[in-house]
C-alpha cells in the first residue's frame, strides 16, 4: 500500500500544469541548461564591461551625440537588436547623470 501511494505522489508531481519548478524528472537537465545560459551571459557581460570601462570618456561623448563607433560596438557586443538601439540611446542619454 505504501509503495502504491508513493508512486501516485510521484506521478502527480509530473503533471503538465505550469508551476515554478517545472517537471521534477527534468530538473537536472534544466539546471545544466541554466548553467550554460548563465555562463554565456556572464562572458558576454564581461566583454561589454571591458569595452565600456576602457572607452568610458569617448563612450559618454558618443552617447551625448546619439551615435558612434564605440556605442555601436557596445551594442553589438551586448547583442542589442538594431531595432531597439534608438530607444536605448534615448534611455542612456536620459540616465547620463548615473554614469
């Protein structure tokens, strides 16, 4: 009886309904996928950080101007879509005091 009850509990945990954990048997795969995605993201973020810090004064000037090769390189490195860049330039210009 205890084994049957345990099997029912485990089977209900494998429902297709949305939950914050996902499908329990797939958690190891989900964890590996998340680890790989975070590694790629952190590597790209590091490249953007180096680019911004090594070109900071010129980058600020180009943000004020609304365009420039360093801004374009930063957007390319960060993977910002071309259609989103004008909006991001405006956002950077409005937040210039933070930099």
